[in-house]
C-alpha cells in the first residue's frame, strides 16, 4: 500500500526535474552532451518521474473529499474543460513557444485565436485541467498531482518568458507586447482582439473535449463532462 507522501515526493521530483533541466542545468548539459543528448536526458527524466507519480497515485489511499462536488460545480468545470481543450488544440499551430529544429520560430504578425487569449495557451490548458480536477475530485492524492501540474504550467510559463527574452531579445519582447501571460489581459488592454480561432482550435478542441470526458467512465469509473447528464 502506498501513501500520499509518496505521491508528494514523486510530484516534487516531476516538477523539480522539469525546472532544473529546463533552466539552471540546461546550458551546461547542452555544452557537455549536445542538444540531442540533452533532449534525451530531459525526456527520460520526464518519463520516469511522471511514471513514478502515476504509480504512486494509483497506490495511494483514497481519502474523503474535502468538499462536495454538486451539479453546479460540475457544469462550471465542464465548460472550463471545453475552453482548456480549445486552448490546447489551438496552441499546436503557429505557436512561437514550441521548440524548433534550431531555427527561430515564426512569429504571427498579430495575436489571433488562442494567442489573443494568452501567449501560453498550451500551459494554461494544463493549468485549467489541474484546477478543474481539484474542484470536482478534492481528495488528497488528486490535489497533490493536479497542483503539481498547475505549478509546472504556470511557473513554467513565466520562466519560459524570461528564457525567451534572453535567447530571442529581438523577437520575444515584441511578441510579449502583443500578447499577455494572464488570459484575456491583452484583449482587455486593447493589445489584441478576440477572434480568429481556426477550425483546428474549435473543432479539434470540441473533439478532444468530447472524447476525453467520455473516456472518464471506462478509465476512471465515473462519468465526466456532458456525459454525466446523458
């Protein structure tokens, strides 16, 4: 039988490994083993620590929920997860934050679609996922894992901005001036306009939302999303 302390230890290793390798250790490792070697080490550490966290989660006891999750909360979370799915799928195309094969990423002339919402749509989709799962499944082991995902996503986004400012001083600050870290902040400030969502974001997000929430029943044993009411 596992314990919640094992989940916490695995979560710290998962998040800490990402931060250490992505920032203070990255330059020295790239110099020592090259970019390809670094990516291999980074991927291996990420896979191992993530696997450890999932195994610890599965073996940890199920504690009592800290609050009830009624239909109103489930309805709110269902909508939030649709937004998260749209952000995720929209982030896969023309995203200057995604790694490239050594060449500078292409920067859109204007922030449209999910990038008008936030310049970190992928990480915010993960953060919304974590917050949503805490809201409707507030047991200790789930709170630990979901909080780790939220911290990795949101702190990682802020650290990525600092790294990009250093590595792309002529490009990233300009992109920052057109976008925002916080969702909808650039729109509220008049630096971006809401709209321009491509079909990959809307239709792709809708499909991911429907499939992932449907999969809750066979994988987790309880229905999620609109499937709770169908």
